[in-house]
C-alpha cells in the first residue's frame, strides 16, 4: 500500500527566507508525486508534479521539488517566501490504485513579517 | 485538464437530515473520486465511482452512509445520510487526467458542510 508522511505539522519562516517542506513516501515502484497548496477557505491547487525524468521539477509560484529515490523523498523548496505563501501544503502520491491519491497529513506554513 | 464544479459550495444542515452533493465535470472521465477533509485534517478517500458500476468504498466508509450515484461520464453525486456533527467536513470531488491515466488528479473546490 502506498503512504505519504509529512514530518512537519507546522513551520514558521520569516518573509524572504528560504523554505523546505519535507515529504517521504512509501511505494514499491516509482510513484507519481504531487504537491498541493490549500489556502484558507480555498480548494486544492496543484503546485507541481513528478512523473519521471528530471528529478528536479519546477512548479508555479516559484516552488520546486526534488525527487530522491534513495531517500524516498520529494521535498518542496522555495528560495524566498512571500507572505501570500502562508497556507496548508499537502504532498500526495498516486501509485497502484489508478487515479486515487493518497495524501500526507499536511504542513501548515506561517510566514512572519 | 478538467474543470470540476461542485454544488453546493457550502451548507449548514440539521442533524438527522441528508445532503446530496453534485459534481459536474466539463469532459468525460472514467473514474471519479470522493474525498473528505475533516477540520484540520488531510484528505481521506471515501470511494471511487465508475460509470455503470457500484462505487468502491474505502475502509471505514459504507454505502448506507455515503450513497453515490454515477449516471454518466460527466456527473456524480455523493449523499451524506443521517448527518451528525461529526460529518462536518469539506467534501471534494476529484477526477483523473484522461490524457495521462493513473497520474494526475483534478479537484473541485469542495463542499463545506456544517452539521448542527
């Protein structure tokens, strides 16, 4: 069975600082990996995704993520955080169950002025 | 890609009543998924709905509580039956990318349900 772990429940960073959100997955083969963002009262928005190929993927809003098979990780990064980035971030995997996404518990990002 | 419309966007319901949530997609899709997001929690899959067959429910979810219809390839409904305050959640409809099956999923904006 596939699973996703986001070790950090809550992260606080200062505006302009760099950000890294951790995601570890469990799956027998190469999974399809996603990062979503959910702002308060809003729906899910896809930030980026990894299917195959280049392990460093670029997404929207200046985010990027790196797939590391040896570490079963897919960490999300941003070099300089903006106040508008404050939101809930979810890592998800699609594996054996066609089209069905398994989500991590989410990481809440707070941005200090 | 796919554009998903959910109705209603939010509702406040009395305990013991039922609410039917509609999910309309702008293209034909094979599989539709229903998720629940309880307050402060992540998304949990309720069931998978394929057109022309019974929905497949995940552990902890039963058809009597969450009946699902899938009358055609662009539409599905989820009913939350005999509601209690514990059913207060966001319910989301999702479809997979028909151009790249078993990969990307698209989500509706969700239905925010409060049971009082």
